[in-house]
């Protein structure tokens, strides 16, 4: 399976800037051996879709979803609505949502299940805090998050789920988790996936996020068990994200 790089714009770029970003990024030379996606705010999905025209790279990702198909859920957006923009991936359980919006493992599991049922690949974000790592609980915390999130999931060729390991202490801090530290956790996550689905490492992608930049991306992607990256800050400039994608391509 190709490695996957997802730009997570977080709460940046409304429709006008989103369209400009896509047009600039499309001028970049992009490696064919990667899957590339951009996770845009809901309000910018239409602009991303129309700026892409007939191009399929970057694939479209959303940053959140609600689990019901429709109904009295003011302010929420359903998987079917995301499909109207040809959305391929959707982040769920980003640590910023868990921290600021009270998202729980149970909610994450419901969202991931609803996405897969609609044919959108859930990208389930997991990761420990600095305090949890210090206490020696990192592995336990992440195992628990992955197990709960996978509760209603299938290994589904149409909408394969992805796990994004994002140690919270490394997000937006410029303090990257080393490729060796990341690999240790990716191996644990692959093992949890194997226990449930009996699929080999490589069949379900586990990607890394946290202070990924053009200068360190290849270290992660050349590590066995790290199947891609989720990129925040370094994805905001389309040219430097283009450089990051080129630096990520296998040597
Ligand atoms: P940074 O790349 O800015 O550390 O953010 C990581 C992240 O949260 C991606 O989802």
C-alpha cells in the first residue's frame, strides 16, 4: 500500500484561502508513489472540491463528522453530506477535539463506524499526553484508544480505516517524537490491529503526526511500520507542503 500524507489545516483557511492553496499546490511537482490528502474545515470543502476540477490529488479529507445520517443535530455534519464533496478520508478523535470539545473514545468509535458504513475512510487519531508518557502509561493509553475506536470497524477494502499516532506532547511544539520512539508505538498499534483482524502489518496504515516537517519526513517514512504522516503546521504553505511530499518519496 502507498504511504499516505495528510495535510491537516486545522482551523485555518476559509473557502477563499482554501481555493488559493489548492491552486498553488497543484503547481507543485508531486511524487506518484504517495497518496496525498488535505483535511479542510467543513466550510472550505466545496472550494477545495471545485478548485481541484478533475484532478484527484490531493484527495479530500474532512476534520470531523457526526455519526447520525440526518436529524435534529444542530451544527453537525453527516457522512453522507461529506460524500457530496467526494470526501475520501475524515479525521476522527483529533487530540484537539478530545481536549477542547470533550470527545470520548465512545464518540470516536461511533464516528469511525458511521464513516466506514458510508464509504469514507476514518483516520482515527490517538496519542498520549506528556504526563501519561512520564508515568509509563503511554502504551496502555494508546492501546485502549485504538481498541475502543475499532469496536465497530471492519477491514474494508472500500473504506480502509487508518490510525494516526499523534503524541500530544509533540503536536505543534516543534518537539518531534523520534522515528525510533514513534516506531515503538506503531509496532504496538499494529499488534493491537493484528489481534482483532489478523491482518498483516502494512494492510492497515498507521501514520505518524507531531511536528513533521520537510527536513524530518523521510526519517519517519523510511521506518518500517510508519505508513505515512499527518501534518499540521508544515502543511499551511502549499509550496513547503509540496517540498515535504517530495522529501517523503522513497529514496
Ligand atoms: P503539527 O504538525 O503542527 O505538530 O500538528 C500535528 C497535528 O496535530 C496534525 O493533526
